């Protein structure tokens, strides 16, 4: 399972804090990792992508379904020594019923699926957020997500793409499609 394990939680009334003991991911989060290591191989990116998708599948097929609602590169943690990523920070997660529908506007705006703004969405909003994470990884020359958005929407390719990262032949080419029923990604 590619979800951060929470071992214990307690409230400290004296200091007015909520404390968590979780497993440690030794390499920090994906956002800081990509800033330190500007070139991540396609092989590693594919492995990490599969792990994140397996983590989302676990959340989404749980009974009841869990929607993360704030998946972004700061909430994906890395154990670099074993090439493993885990989803963490489920503080904004929603547990939903059989229809898998949620109705509140919450999350990190740059990663939020358009249907989230309509306040009527399903777990598929996490897939959109994952796609936004995939866009962020090769754009390591950008220090904030808004710069990535501007480059992507204006058709400017990342410097990593100029060096062969993400070509169709390498199998990591990504297409994003928005429809009336939500946003989907194809690889």
C-alpha cells in the first residue's frame, strides 16, 4: 500500500495541538526532491506513477470510498533509497457514500479539477490532481506552479522535454481531456 502509515494520534489539550506519529519517508516530499534532483529518469517516474495510482486505487476502492482532495507534489513522499513514494497528508480527505459524490470546495487551487469548483464531484478529482503532479515533475526549472501553468498553456515545453524526456517512444507521453463528466488522462 502506498499510503503513509499513521501509528498514533493524540490531542494535547495543554498545548492545544493534535499530534501524529507516522512512518518516515527519508527523502522528503516530491516537490523538494525534484528541486534537489532536477533529472528523474523515465524508469523511476513510471515506477512512482504506478505507486501513486495504486495508492489512489486503494483509497478509491475502500468501503467507504476516500477522496484525498489535496493531492499535489507536497503530499507525495519519497523513500529514495528504495525508490518508493507514498501518499500522505489526508487532512482534507473526504469519506463518501455509495454514490462516491462529495460537495465541498477544498484543496490546492492549482491542482483542483474543474468539477471541484462546481462542488459536485467524485474520486476522479484525485486523478486530475495526479496528472497535474506529472506535469510539475519535468518542469523543474519553474519554482512555482503558476509558472508551469503559464508555460503549458502557452505551448512552451520544459527544458527536460528538449533533452528527450517524455517522448511518445518512451511511453510517458500524457494527454489531458476535459469532458462534461470530468477530466481524464491518457498515457
